[in-house]
C-alpha cells in the first residue's frame, strides 16, 4: 500500500462542508415547499429558516479550502483558480466550478429572504423565497452528489471508483444537513420559542392541530428526528451496497476495500467512528423517541442533552466518513489504467 497522501484535511473538510451546506439547503427548501410556502406552522417555517441561513457558509468555506489545497494561493498564483472559469467542458472540475458558484449565489439569495426578524409565510419575500426553494432542491442534491462524483471519476483509484459512492455522499449530506438544523434549533431554542409565542399571540385563528408553543417546537423536532432516522437507514444501506459491490469485484477494487474491513489499517476508524458512533448509535437513540410518538402515540419530548449530542455525533460521523474515503482512496492506489 502507498502511504503518500496528496489530499489532506482541506479536501476532506471541503467534502464534508459542501455536503452539510447542500443537505441544509435541500432539507430547508423541501420543508418550505411541503407546506406550500410554509403555511403550516411557525415552527416549520423556522426549520426552513435555519436550513437557509446555514447553507451558504459551509459551502463557501469548503470551496475556499479546496482552492487553497489546489495551490492557487502559492506565491505568484494568487488568482490561479479563476482559470477554472475560462475553460468550459464536461470535466468534473469544470462542472463543479460552475455548480458550486451557482449554489453559493442561489443559497445567498434564499438566505436573504429569511433575514427579516418579522419574516413569515406570505410576507413580501414569499414569491422569491419559494422560487429559490424550487431551484434549491435540485441544486442541493446536485452538489451533494457531485462531491461523490468528483472522487468516483478517478478510475486509477479503485476505492473511489464505485457507482455507489455518490449515493453514499448524497444520503450523508442530507443526514448531516438535518443534523445541522437540529443542532442550530436546539442552540437557539429560547429564541424560537419566543418567536412562536409572538406568532401565536398575533394569530387570529387557532391551528387545526391545536398545539401549544412547546408542542409546536417538539413536533418540528419529531419531523427532523424521523427524517434523520430514515436517511441514516438509507446511508447504511448504501454503504452495505458499496462494500458488497467492492467485495464481489475481483482485483484492485476488492483489494482496495480490504483497508476498511476487519484487519485493515482503517478498519477501526471506519467501524467505530463512521458506522457505530456516526450512524448506528444516533439512529437507535432517534428511533427510540420516534417510535414512542409513532407507535405509542406519546408526546415527543427529547431531553436537551440528547438534542445536542445526537446531531453532534451525526456531524462527526459525516466528517469521519469523508476522512476514511479520502485516505483509503489514496493509500490503496493508484493502479494502472
């Protein structure tokens, strides 16, 4: 195995941050559109708001780290990255450059429509907000998938050269996007509850569900937890398919995947940090509270500590997934093509 690592933490951080931003935008836009522009409760509108405000920053930071890693800021090459805009073709780098640029522009406009403190469904930004949301869903999914395609387009790296890798990154991006929204709404819990109280006081009609402010807050938490549980299940399924595809393939691909199987140099990191801590453990905790609400019809109320710890370890697991994939792809290649 070759231990030369040409791509380090900046690229790993880019893949992670781009996934979080893409996931946050996709989830936010989906929540907004699911209610016809947010006309289904203040807590849901706030979930969409958190996702919108989160989305641009991780992608902007991640893109900056990628430019830095590619050497554009070396002496005499300060603006070398601008050459990516002068060449338009179907290469992954060219497509990614324009895709990320469009994503950043769209997500900034979308976030701007939520900035007003009195922002609410049906306000003066509603039409623009909904238009951005319609574009945001395919744009977010495209960026999430692209992070996997960027690696998968390198046939000389057998670990990366799998059609399932983009699917893993898509589900991971959506899950970490949900986790980022969950963590943000928990940290700003007092602000959100005060906002819900103000909306409730100014409303002339009662919601059909007749939920109080705390009930609205926990109902939105239930939706996020249930969604994250489903996404983690899909991500685990995609990882299983990735391993089966590689294991059943003879030669370099099967050899490459052995690095994360039992006995491999990255096996401990993969199975503990990615599978157990980042996926299985949070899924079991979320499933415990979700089933109480879904099957036993009990109120969904998660302790504050759980609300903080669960999304935090989901985010940590998402980062470690990119770490394992990027490192494993380099220490098991390249091979002749």
